[in-house]
C-alpha cells in the first residue's frame, strides 16, 4: 500500500499533456493503479488521474457513487471504481449542463462547471482489455473531469462564470447551494 502525494494546481505536471501508456499490461501500470486506489481511498473523492500523483501517464480512476445515480445516468447502483487507460472521449451531442465540481488538486474550492451530458468513451481497463461505452449525467461529468487532467486542464479552466468559484466552507455558511447534500461535489 502506498499513499502518494497529490499535486496541487500550479504544479507543472498538471499543466502538460500526459503520455500514452505504451503497454497497459506492464507491471508498473498495475502498480500505479494500486497506488492511485490507495491514494483515492485516503483522500476521499470520486476520481483521480495519474498526473495528480505526479505521474504523467494517461491513466484515470473514477467511480459513480450510488447517491449520484439518476435515471438519466442509466445506472441502477452507481458504478464501482474503475480504471481507464489511454481514454478517449467524444461528446454524443452538443448538450451541456452545469454541475458543481471539486478537485483534490484544487483543495477547498468548488465551482459550477459546464460539461457534456452524454459522451462516448473508450480505452483499456486495468487488465488491459479494451472497453467502450456511453456515459450520461454524473458518469459523463466525472469522466470529463478526470480525462481533462490528462490534457493539462483543471475544472476552473472550464468554468464560464468565475463568480461561481467558491470556498466550500463559505458555501456552507452563507448559501443554501448546493441545495441538497447529494449535490455537493466530490473531489476528482
Ligand atoms: Ni480533479
């Protein structure tokens, strides 16, 4: 077990394009995914990208907690934590939706971020098998957030209204937003 240090906004590793993983079945990739799992368990959150632990490889971990489920997601019980290696995303339609996001590399803040509501994803799983599918709602959001990390993009760079960038503590004290606890962002 290894808990890795998380890079914060401003670190060069979060600004560069991460590299394709040449051999997704290589032992060092499995080792990295194991360490990322431990790190995410320790930090708490719904996703983590390799650059966030200072490794510039195209690897992300993500999950959909059951409380994030919606009919729109098409998921009954959420989605267990999954790894995606060399992921490729494409929007299925132009529709976008605002939602609150947080990020382990931008601690203490949350912001309202527009994301595509439906995407197609492909890549390889932790066993090196090809995977592909469609993602909607929160599932689509967390994938877009994590895969942005592989291209040097943090969620504030996707925001269209920076007046909606808040310290979580102030949000809790001074507003009713997000209105229900399930809508509070999990870090990714
Ligand atoms: Ni993040």
